[in-house]
């Protein structure tokens, strides 16, 4: 898991640079159009301020009714143009924001899915999803802020300063004095925001995890009366998240009133100065009106800039962590690029040890050899390390010690793609996509012919139940197969595995939900289909022993028996203890 540390201002800058480099070159058209609109907005805002001089001097001071119409037309035209550019800019900002945010959500999802299995241990799926969404949105907001919202305000500010300067250079310089004060304040708030932004991401993860955990397990929740506990858990994650969001709003909201106060300060001084100038030097009221209007208008972009800047720190912090996720390479067991010959189904463990992060040894100096075509049952008490051993063969984890060979090749030299194509895994908990039975089976091998599909369907006894559905194999299985029974799901999963035409088959309690008769039929069909393949059954059921050549017994991660089913009873005391009564 990534450590929670606050990115520095330097990190934020690097993140911003990278975001721009990765997103802008492909979006030149939108950016150009957006810049055009920004220039339009700022020019017409400044023009609007300037028109007040015309209103006061040409119409009111000159008492010229004819000029009033002319000036009115100018004012209407200027404000209409300003609104038009404003609208264009807003639309383009949204387009830019959406396109970048969806780009990074796709990127972050892809990178998350490609991460190694251990990355997913101990974290809810919805926790990851919340992160992906927040990260993507933050990246979109950051780029839009830097390339568009920010620029618009800066350009407008500059244009208004030009108007102010043309009216009264001295006062303009005086109002610039407050800039360093604003700067110091904003950078203080930025640091605060960067500190809490990461927490918001984590807390939204917990929020989604708490909610979907209860909803996904709603049957258990209801049957054990756990509604109250689930609600309390959810409530506390909502509160924690809201607390953080409140903390962030408190900081961002502070920028506005502070800016307002500073503006008032300048304005107060200006009133005195203006009165003195008019009385002593005879300046026109139009010039002052234009200056004040420009100043008041400048105030809005200035306060927006400071608020945007603080918000930007939040988006950049989240983008910083997003890049960290995207940049982390999956720790694959097999880094090699060697290809495996099909039919190479031998598996050799030489002194293999493995422990999860908690330092306990789950596999302890295990050595064994399976020849192509071997059928073996792996048995042992719950927690003995059976699934862990299988995960090692699948390359989900790399051994902390020792070597695993597939065929004659070290597992770490085999290309990851080849390793996966070589092994078919039918797991303890079946996963099906919300699609038809046939499509789920075809996931085993997309290029399978209709005959191959039918053969797999028959061997796995899927036809036995599919025939009862009006749509047969075209029946939709529902979200994660919720329309099928546990045993039916297992049979679909077996058919999917068979279609893969792998050299090694691993069934991790894959027939546990089947009735005795079904299991027997499937096992007979399986052994006929998989004559030359290496097949490993992880099982608690002694009934399966009649189908295998060998039984491998694990206890606390060690091999405590490896023999023919008929002999292991004599050679392993542990086996006798576990299955004694049955033999
Ligand atoms: N992701 C994990 N993180 C930490 N420890 C784990 C993890 N998965 C399994 N373990 C530990 O490793 C040991 C072996 O677990 P494993 O799942 O391999 O047992 P098993 O033989 O498959 O059990 P079962 O028959 O119940 O499926 C157990 O002590 C378990 O607590
Ligand atoms: Mg297991």
C-alpha cells in the first residue's frame, strides 16, 4: 500500500507539468478555441469597465441625450459579446475536463487491474473504484484549472489593470501593493490543503467500501440482524468523510472574505484620494468611475484566482497519487519472455517457501514433481496452504525461497502471457460476467469453434441444466451468475476452463457445490477429456481420490504425505488422522 505522505509544492509543480504534457498535445483544437474565448472574455470585460467612462463623461457630464443612445448601443454590444465568449469558454472547459477525466479513469483502471494479486489483499473493490474515479476527476479539474479557468482570470485581470492604469497610474501601483499579502496567504492555505487532500481520497474509499460491503452481503446482514451494525459503520464513514470535506471547504472558503476585506481597504483609501484629486487637480468623474469599475471588476478574477489556486492544490495532490498508482509496475512473478511449448505439463517444486506480508510461513520448504498427465489431489486441513500453493503455480506470488519449474523452465523466466495460457484455473469462488452462459464459456478461448464449445458444455455437464432454460446456452446468468445455482455456476466455470486447452488444470474445490451424481459424471468426463494434461484437484472430498494417481497432503505449509491413494493411508499418519474413518 502506498504510504500517506504529503506532496510538496515541488511535487505539485511536477505533477502539473506532467498533466499538461500528457493531455494538451492531443487536445490542441479545444485549447485553441478555449484561448480564443478567454481573450474574448477578458477584452470585453475590460471594455465594459471602460464604457463607464463614456457613460459618465459623454452622457452625464456633457448632458448629451444623443450620445446616450450611441453609448447604450456600445454597452449592449460589449456585454453581449462578453456573455457569448463566456458561454463558449464554459462549454469548452467542460469538454476539456470530461475528456481528461475519462482518459485518466480508464488509465487508472487499467493499471489497477494489471497490478499483482497482493495489491488487492485487504482492500475492497469499491475502495479501488472510488480512488479511480476521484483521481480521474482531479486530473480533469487540475488541467482545466491551469489551462483555462486560471488563464481566463489572469487575462481578465491584466486587461482590467490596463484600464485602471490608463485612468490613474499612481492608484494602480498602490493597489498592486496588496499582491504579496495575497500571495503569502494563498501559499499558506495551499500547504494546508495539500495535507488533507489525500485523506479525502482514502475516506471516500472507506465510504464506498462500507456501503457496498453491507449491500453485497445483504442476505447475511439480514439473517444475522446486522443492519444496525452496518448502518453504524456506514454512518461513521460518512461522518469522517464529511468532516474532511468540511475541513477542505473551510480553507477554500477563507480565501473569499479575506480578498473582500483587502479590496475594501484599497477602495477606502481610493475614495479619499479621488476626492482630493478631483478637488485639487480637476480630474474628470468619468476617469474615477472607470477606475473604480475596473477595480471592482478586477476584484472578482483576483479572488477567483486565489480560490482556484487553493483548489488546484487539492486536485494536484490527488493527481500526484494517481501518477504514483499509474507508474507502479505490477510485481509479476514471471518477468521473462520465454515461451512455453504446449503439452509441457510437468510441475516441479524445489524447496519452495512462501509467506504473506505478515511474516508467517504459509508454504514451508515444499518439494515435489508432477509429470505431464498426472492427476493429483491436494488435501489438508483448512488453512494448510493449498490455495497458496496453487497461487504460486499460477504465478500470483513469487516464492520467497526455492524454485518452481513448469516443464523444464524456471517459472520466473516464462512470459506472463504464456504462463496464463498454459494453465487453466477453476477457482473456489466462481466468477461469471453478466452475460449469456455461452459467452461466459467462450471467455476460456475466444476463437473456439461451435464443436469445441459443445464438447466443453457436455464434459462439464452444462447441457444438463441449460436445456431446462427456454433460451438454453443463450440464457443470461445475471450479475456474477446470480440467476444460477452454486453448482450450475461451477459447471459453467469448468466448461470455460476446458475450452482453454491448457496443459495444466487446477480445480480449487471446483466441484464442492455439486451433488454426488453430478460430480461423478463430471469427473468421468473430465478424465476422458484431459487424458494427457496434468490435473490438480484441491479438495476436501475423499470421493475424488478414486480419480487420481496421487494424493499430496499439506499441513501448516509442509508436505506430510505424497503417495498413491491406496498407499498414503499407510505412509502418512497425518492423512490417517484427517481421513482415518473413511479408509
Ligand atoms: N492474502 C493473505 N494474506 C495473509 N495471509 C494469508 C492470505 N491468504 C492466506 N493466508 C494465510 O495462509 C495460510 C494458508 O492459507 P490457504 O488459503 O492457502 O489455505 P487453504 O489450505 O487453501 O485453506 P482452505 O481449505 O480453507 O481453502 C493460512 O494460514 C492463511 O491465514
Ligand atoms: Mg483454499
